[in-house]
């Protein structure tokens, strides 16, 4: 196995971890918001509470996006080169 391919496999693993962390963070924020709405349906949301959730979900989405870019780079590096 060449160094390029080994580095590509490492980037694939690193990218999958980044996507997984971003996805689970965003879904846990969304789940928490819906859980709160189901437990206390008539409560008014706290001022600034919704903004905090959206900011945390956006940062989780950015983390997942960076992980997806690293994953794509790893896929390109790990693919065998075509010979003519």
C-alpha cells in the first residue's frame, strides 16, 4: 500500500468522524427542541433560546460539511490511478 493510499484512507476515516459528530450534534439539538415542545406545549420560548439552538445547529452543520470535504479528498486520494 502506498503512502498516498494510506493517507487517503486516514482522511476517509477522519471525514466520517467529522460528519458523524456534526450529524449527531445537529440531530440532538433538533430532538431536544421537539422534546421541549412536546413536554410543555403552551410555554413561551425563552428570549434568545431559539437563536441559541439555531447557532449550535449551524456550527454542527459546518463541522459536518468540513468532514464531508475531508472525506471527499480522502476518496480521491485512495482511488487507484487509471493507467493509459
